[in-house]
C-alpha cells in the first residue's frame, strides 16, 4: 500500500509540476502587440485616419445629397433617394471618428502632456477640433465633453451643438498656444505626414479651421461670425503651398478613398447628370478634371486627368480654395466693397483652377464678378455657387454645410425622397445618428433626441435652423 | 461498445497462465438465425482472462485451475454464464437482449459506465448509421440522429462546414460547438474564414474518417461533461475508434461512389430582358452599359441583329422586334452552369492481435468534386492504433492518425466574385456559358473572357461571370494534420490503477487564393495564409473500483489535466498583379504581411465518485477545479460540482421479468460547468499595428504604409477583472422499456442557465473604445428530448424498427451587459443574427416598416408602407421542434432504412430573394411586375389605407419600384421566411450476402449498400434548400445571402471483410 501511494505521488507530482509550471498570466500577454509605444508611432495613424474620414463615406453621401454624385447601383441609389438609414454611419462614427482618429488624438494628448511635448499635443488638438467640427456639422448634438473617457464613462452624454462649436474653437486656440511654444527635443518630424513637424504650418492651419467653423455659424451669429472668420484668416496660410495636404500613394494599399471607392465599388456611384450638365453649360474648364467623359464617372484608373480620384490624389484637411471663398463670403457679411469681395472670389476660383491643373483665367474673369447683382442675397448665391463648383472632390461636406446655412445652390429634391426617414421629402438637413448609439448609448441618445428633435434626416440642427 | 472495452481489458491478459490448466473450446451461434457469431467475448468469470470468437464463432481457452464458469458477452445479446463442469467443449447460442440496459457506454475522460447506472442522458450513434450517411463531414452524419442535437450544414460545397449545437447555444463570442473527443484526446473542431464572403471553409472535424469510428456517444448536460472541464461546456461528442482484436488478421475493404446534384434553386423570371425604364418606358440596356437590372422590355419584344462581332452573344446584339434579323431573343437558364458532383470514398483496414498486443491500421481516400465545376475536396487518412502489455501490470497504447485534406474552393456569399451572386443577378437575356462553351468545358475562356482580355459578363465585369470566378479566382487549401496519443496504464491492484495519456492534435493549414486582374475593374490580388495549430492534452488518472459487501460498489477517479493550444497564422496579401493567370505572391506589386498568435493554457484537477447499491440505486458526485490563462489573474480559478442519481424502480420491485414493464429508471442530475474567455489577451490594453478605416464600402489603410509604420491603441478595452462564466443545469429524465424491450421510451427535460457569460460587449464609440470583454450575459436553455425505440414487427426473418428522436428547446437571451440590449453574432450591418435581450438566441435583426401600437403597418399618403428608422428583431431562426424518424426493415440479409427529418418553424433571412427582386430576375418580379396592390395597413390618421399603387409601373422609374424604393435588397422584414421542412434525409438499402456465398468467395462478410441523401425535400422557403448558413459554423445563423446551393445525392458502396 505504501508503495502504491509512493508511485502515485511521484508520478502525479512530477507531471503536475512539469506541466503547470508555466505562468498562466504570462501566456496571456499578446506577443503581437505592445503595451506602450512612442508618440512618433501614433502620429501617422492619427493623421491618416483624419484624412480618410474627410474623403470617405460622409464625403460621398454629402456629394450625393448635393447632387454632384448620383447613386447608380446598390446602397448609393437608396442614398440618392434620401434613404440613408441609421446604419449608414456606424463605421464612420465608430471606427473612423470616436474610436478612430479621436482615440488616437487622446492617446497623443495624454502621452504628450506626460512627456512635455507641446507640439504633439498641439497637433492632436487641432486635428481633434477639426473632427468634432465636421461631425457636429453633420449630426448636430454629439458627445464631446464626456467623450473619450473609456471605462470611466461608458455612456457619454451628448453636448448641445452650440457647446461643441465653442469647444472646437477652444481646442484650436489651445492648439495654437501649444504650437507657439518653443520646440523641445523629441518633437514631431517625419512622423508628421502633413507638415513634417513644422509648427508654423500647423498654426496657420489652426487659424484656417477657426475661420471655417466660425463661418458655419453665420445663421446664428450673422456678421459677427464673419468678423471672427476674417480675423482668423489673417493668420491662416496664404497660398495653396501652405495647405495641410495629406498625400496618398499610387497603389492599392495607400490610395485615396475616393479612388478606392471607384475601384472597389465599381459603377455604383456616378457623376450626377445635373452637375455634369451644369459644368458643360458653363463651359467650366474643370469639366475634364472632374468627369471621365467616356463613362460619366468620377473615377477612371487610366485617366490621370481626374484630379480628385487618382490613387495618389492628395486631400487637404482645409484648402486654400476654401479660405478664399470664406473670405469672399465674410467680406460680403461685413459690408466690404464689391471689388474686395470679387478679389477674394476670383482668388478662390483661380486657386481651384490651379488645384485642378487647368487654365481657367478667362472663366474666372467672366464668372468671378458681382456685376449686375444688386442684393446681398444675390451676391451670396453667386459666391456659394462658385464655391459649390470649386469644392467638388475636395470639400463635399462644406458644400452641404453652405447649402444648409444659405440655401444655395438651389436644388430640386429627389422625386422619391419622401420616406419614413425623411418625411418632408426635402434635401437632408442632418444625418441620422448611427444605430450603435441608439442601441449602446440609449439614455444619452434619448436625451439628445428629446432635446434636438426626432432622429430624422429633416430635423433641423441648431446651427442651420 | 462492450467489445471495445473488453478488448482493452483483454489486452495481453492471457499471460502468466503456466500452471494447471484445462482447455475449453467451442462455438457461439445466434439463437435466432443459427449463424455463428464473430467477436463474442468469452471470459473466465472472476478473472480478466478471455478472448473473442473468430469468423466461424469459434473460441479456445486455457482455463486455470480453480475457475469454474465462462461468461459469453455480445452487444445486443443476453449474457450467458456456463459452468464448465469438466467439459472441454462448450457450445452456446445467444438470445437477443432487447432490453439492452446493461450496455456499457463511455462517459467523460474515457471512463466507462453501465448505462443503467447513469443519472443523466447519454445517446449513442451506431457506426453504421454514421458511415451509411455517406457524408464527407462527420458532423453532417449526426444530423437528425440524436435528440437535443441540431446540425445545420452550411452549403453543398465540397468540404463545407457544418454547425452542431447540443442543447442550443450559450456563448456569444466563443464557439458553441461541442468538444470532440477521439479516443480520449480532445480534438480541434474549429474553423476559420467563414464570413459573409469568401469561400466555404471546413470545420476541422471533417478530418475524421467516419470509417475509423467504432462508436460515438453524445454527452449533453453539465453533469455528463463536468469532468471534461471547460472545454466541454457545450457538451461533448465522444468518439471511440476501431481497435484490433486478438485473432487472425481481419481485413476490411470498402468503396463507395455517390453523385451529387443541386437540390433546390430560387425561381427566376424568364420573360423580361436586361434594362430599365428610360423616360417611363422599359428599355433594353446591354452589357456595355454596365447596368445590372432586368427591368427591361419583354424578351418577346426583342430580336437579334445578327452581328457576328458582338462579343456578348453569338446571335448578335438585341434590338427591338422588327429592327433586326427576325431571330427572336433567347431567355437563357443560368442554372445550366451546375454539373453533377461526385464522391469516391475508398477505405481499407487490417486489424488483429496476439495474446499480448493488438493493432489496427487503416487508410482512406475520399475524393469529391462539386456541383460547381472545378470545386473539389479530398481527404487522405492513415491511422495506426496499437496496444501491448509490457508487463503483466503495465499496458501501453498509442495511436497516430495522419490526415491530409483540402481542395479547390469557390467564392460565394456577399462578394462580387461569388458564384450565386453573379449567377442569380444575371439577366435572362445573357448566356453566361456563351452558347454551350462553358458547359462543354468549364475552363474554356470563350465563356468568360473577351478577345481583348476583358471579362465577358452581363455587366461587362462588374459582377463576375460564374465561369470567370471558377477559373480566375482560385482558392486552395491544404491541411496536414496528426492526431495521436501515447498512454500507459499501471494496475497497482485489481481495484486501483493509474494511467497517463499524452495527446496531441497538430495541423498546418496552407491557403492560397487570388482574384485575377479584371481589366477595367480590378488590378488583381493574391493572398496566402499559413496556419500552424498545436494542441497538447495531458491526462493523469487514478481509478479506484471496489465492491464493499455484495451490494455496494464504489468507483472513483481523481485526475489532473493540462491543455495547451498555440495557433500561429502568417498571412500575406499582394495587390496589383503584373501578369494575368499567374497566382503567386511574386506576381504582386505591393505586399503586406501579418502574423497572429493565439495561445491558451488550462490546468485542471478533478474527481468523481460513483456509488451503487444493489444495482438499483446509483449516485455520482464529481467536481473539477480549473485555472485558465485567458481570464484576469485574480479571477482565473473556476470550481464546479455536479451530482446525479439513478433509480431503477423495476429492480427494486423485482419486475425485471415483467412482460409489460420490465425496466423503468428515473434520473435526476444537477451540475455546473465553468467556462473561460474565448479570447486571449482581453485582460489588458495594447497598442497594435495601426489601421485607418471606417467607411463600410472600401478597404482601410493598414500600416506599414506611406513609407512609415504606426501603432495605435486597440479599440478593444482591456478588462483585468475578467472572470469565468458558469452554466448550471438541472436535468430530469426517465427510461422505460415495455413488452420485453420492444418499445423503449427515454424522456429528458433540462433547464440550464448560463451566468456571467463572457461577452465582447460593444461600447458606444464616444467612449473611445468599441468593445470590452466582460462577464455580462445570462442565457437560458430549456427543452425536452424524447427518444423512442420500437420494434413493431419481429419474426424470424423480418424485423421492422421504428426509432424516433424529438427535440424542442427554448434558448433565450435573458440579459446582456448593463445598458446593452443586443450583440451581433454574424451577418451584415443591415441584417444580422444577434443576441437580443428577451429574444431567442440568434434572432434576426434588421430594418422594418413602421407599425402602430396594434401592429398595423403605417402607410404613407402615397400608398407606400413607411420604413421605420430604427432597427429591430424580425425573425427567430431557431426551430420550434425537430424530429428524426427512422424506419428500418430487415429481411434476412436485406435492410432498408429511411430517415425522415422534420424541422418545424425557424426563420431565415433570404437576402438573396431581396436582391434578385431588386434586380428584377426573380419569379416574383415576373408575376407581380405589372400588378397593382393596396397595402394592408393604416394611414397616419389611423384610417385604413385605400391608395392603390403599382408595384413597378415604368412611368415611376426605378425609384418608384416596390422592390427598389426601400433600398438595395429591400428591407429586412420583406425577406424573412419560415424554413419548416420535411426531408428524406437518408435512404439506405443494404444487403449482406449470405454466408454460403461469402464462404465460397473466401470472404467473411460482403455488404452492398445503396444510399440516397436528401432525395426529397418539402418546404415553402423560396430560396435554396433552407438547411444553409452563410457564416458556416459561427454563432450566427438564419442568414442566406447568395449561399451555395445544397445537394441531393445517391450512390452505392461495397464492403468486404476477410
């Protein structure tokens, strides 16, 4: 009997020791990821996600409702009829925005503060401001002050749009202040895919964005919005060379999202015949830079004349073209002379011609004039119409914002645009919140809907009411 | 089963018998037929000495002095005890044992038990029922055969996966597949790559050759599986493979050949041409327009122009009638793409042994082709299993099973390259095969490529021509796998032994795929992956078995288990191919590579004790303690107990000879089983390789890119407090045998609740994270399982057996994490299978119409139903009940067996239907295209809708069309259908040649079998065979989106034993 237990004990114990000696916690450490990385390794991710957000799904659907694009197949056809359900922006909101670029911004801000790296913190705040600004303009109220707190707040409340816009300006101011400090060792360099770490360029970009988001609020703040925009423009970049361009690559790994869409979702989205006809009727020299004439498509892999849908097309976070149109409109709001307004307007149009690589001098002279326009309203329409043509490919969302705050260009809503999501049948005034919010953040979503109005496409948001 | 166990018991036990002995020989025959019986265990009572009868039923034993009695045991026969009484020849005939209550079954960790003594339900499947199913995939062979088990094959593609659930689902993110255990070694039944797109991948149980199986039993509840620990939290399928038996070599050779055909297709329209309304008039639009719709004019109104250089039709381009050459336009049938598949299955085995050692060797070769041209799946298996007695007390056994499997797989699902997607959208006026070129030779480029290299398809390259896909989008997989073990068992005394078994399941899975250059659309892609998976399982057991007095027996086991798995997946994707028709990574211009590593480690100790009293009262107590690496360091310990009891009333009352009710037993059990997290590394935050995405329509940007590398914080929030989940099951049941066992009824009720279920909970993204792994959900299962076995007719030569198994269950999601009402399991953003609080597990979730409080559809002023902005549940994919009914008629050597499979209820989202309605290729759009309707519902003011609308008046354009106005494929609610079916799942006719013939041929047994599978199907489901699942054996089900069709098959086989 003794022998039996001896054998059992020895065999059993030795096996147990041998096989269980590995530390279970050790096994659960992921060998394919890191527990921490340096700032310079997060920076490229933040910037490429920001650029991707700007020319992805929100840009295309803004282009559709602004009748520069038209759905030809599948979901794009539904979008053209304003059947833009709440699932449409789940990916953008979740992977692109909050748990995408904003999460990267948060990582950088926290780490940069801990390590005393003002430029990293500054760039992250400027990017963050732009992302919130874009998002609030599209959805209205959005989570802002309670956002990005991880486990500490699993149901972030929605901030009123007014507060978000104020927060955007505050973040830009903080960014400007941080970028104005003295450089410290270990600051951004080649990892800053946009400016290579140049602080002055980021400051100019921050001012440009301040101008944009001031201008979003003309309907609320009238001339004072324009005054604030003009003040910011004074410190913004003064030529296309200063643009915060994100450069894509000529391959299928790092290509421009609009080109990607043309390649990966072929023939589902085409140029809107309305817009194409307008370009033709106007004799717009940008026609061949916008439209592949054989197929009436915005994309053609072989046609390198198309400015915005090449694999390697760069996308500016904000363009010099836009600054000039903001300036023209702001001058109009603040009662400047027609000549001054025309100067800015023509500079914007010229910048657009140049960005598209076409000779538009005659077109600009012929069309960039306020002659014969007597009322402010007529002049406003003129400026916005020219901006509409110039923003194609580069700033669809800003065209939609212009439309919502000025009513221009005047467009006829889609004949089949009335439905459960858009009872009025008009051109959408906002996007529905993603379904993930109503499902995962229900209390906050309900509060936002109670305060802002039903989660529908034709519910007016505060800024454009 | 008994034979197997006795084989083990008899391994080399005839040693050390050197002293005074007497020799006894004789033969054993069947009392009914008079034929000799091979394989009867002949044992000297009170010893472990014995042997099996040979082919002629003969045996010969040396009986040591002092032994007086022989035991003759055979499955299905009553055991006979014969006193030797000085005889040297003892012939025995065995009477049938219809009660079969003393059947020995294998329970957890390889322990064996008398069926009578169990306090929980266990069900066996006979080896013949598995082999005769003629299923490549072992899992499919279990379909409709076991109460409580639901099997859904994903499609009819060769080598496609099958989804098996025992008593519903518990896990949200982990696998719900039961543990598969082969000869005591848990094997991997995982699968990877079955998403909404791609090819049909295999689940790895497909590697088991059914011909190697000796017996299979299914353990269902927590009390049955507790000893296996957390890996058997979803039940277990226990497989015992064939072993050698002492005696001369026994050779078995078998061959089978079956033919497969697609068994059901969606109905298509044949009347209207490609095109759409232009200015209110249906207008033909040819492939050059790239347009996909079949909302054009009537085909009868078109004719050919006779142009010989028109690339899309040999008859020329289509023009309105009167403008061409008078040859009327054709309506083509795209289903002519499908061909007959076939499967050839060859198997050979040899087994035998001497007094000390036994062996079993087998080789199998299965080669199948699909109903889609070019599709294949092949499996080669080799197995060796041997045991020997090293000393009188030390037994060694080892087994090695090598498998090579894989095939050429075809793109399917939500995938512009998918076969059914391209095929079903193809307009009736386009001939994918190009005037018979494709059907004559599927590789003939005339069908799918134009002279200039462009793709020939009805949208000129947008969707792939099916012939393009099978040639230009190759996918192959190649799995090499070894499953094996080595074990030692040492008998310390006749009541105590220790044993150790080390098992491994190792495989590599190499996959190569490509999408060739599609000129004008795609620059081509090559993708490779290489997966290496290593499982190591170690079991150390101490077993105790002793009688105390004549009435009490105690049988106890304690053990230690260690399990370690490590899966490494290396992948590379290359884009922008240089040359067409060349599918090697060297052909790519830009290459991205990645590596994933999954590792998991489990340590467990366990114990069980069985007490029996006077053969009528049985009690089992067991417990297990596990530690898992996937849980938080403070919460990684899991303890769970189980207790079960059996009470054989008839034994107590002395009724065992009662003609009406000779046997009645009641069972009760309560048990818990724990489970760990199905994810590795969920307990901490990590920075991983950065990815920019979030579009939904286009691919994202994976770093390294832009000449740099980058990392970002994972959007999955780490949870260091992650702990185990626990499932508690109460099971009650009874087993009754009437009329000397000719009618048997086994009824089981169970109720189980899983708490703290580990769930990857989606977080609202404004938190900065999209998910966290938590102990959150509560999921309950309750159901009834009824098994009825009967022999309505039994004469000397003829027997009719009727066996029924019936399953009904409710699988409800009681709660998820706080604030979370639903979690996605599989599917699309628009329609998916989800876990939704208060709804059945897997509920189909999506978009619907607005309804008032009374459930009336709300209709707009224009007469069209209004879409609801919010998504919700629209269907329950779980059947109300399912039943398998098998009738077997046996007349002498001839046996006819038919298995009917009935599934009542269960919804499916026919995404295919919605999309082919959208494109106007479905039968529905032919029937209703020119009709009008008044939708039943109420207007906003509550009054009934009276506005008539036209389904597809061309004057309203595409946007006014009923099937298009709600978006691509319509909304979810429009495509939910009931899948109830009745099918003849199996029909088997087998004939064993009489002994007189086989003896003349010098063979032992010759059996000829005809098998039919799915020969008849009755269902109202409008798509393909509703036994299908887009996402394979993932947790989501009830989704059909251009799934591959299922098949019916028929064939014959021959098996010869020497």
